[in-house]
């Protein structure tokens, strides 16, 4: 059976939430990362200190924006980045 690739077309382009700076309140940021990802406290701390770190990948724009807001409220610098288009469509 041959490999087949399907491109799903949707209105909402997936976004990544990227932590660019944990700020001075690192423990608060770690707790927010833990709440957003469901990771353990230790893994959340590892994500908070490895900069830049992708906290969430492939989430809808509304979820990405709310995650960025939660991280910024905790004192971090974060951004939502649109995922690039797959290379399957490029000739």
C-alpha cells in the first residue's frame, strides 16, 4: 500500500505558544506552565529555564492567546507564533 498524504484545510491555523523570558517571578511562571500543559512541576521548571521554549504546540489561536495572557500575567514574556505551512503544497 502506498503512502498517502492528506492536507486538512481549516479556517484556524495552528499556533505555538513560545516562552521567550520567564522574568523575575519564575516560580509563578512554572505554575502557569504546569497548569497549561499538565506536566510535572520538575518538567515545567525545565521548560521555564530553557529559553526559548515551546509551551504549547498546534493549538487554536484563541487558546494560544489565552495561554500567552496567563504567562504574561505571571510576569513572563511569551508570544503566539503561527505554524508555518507544510512543504507539501510548495512545488
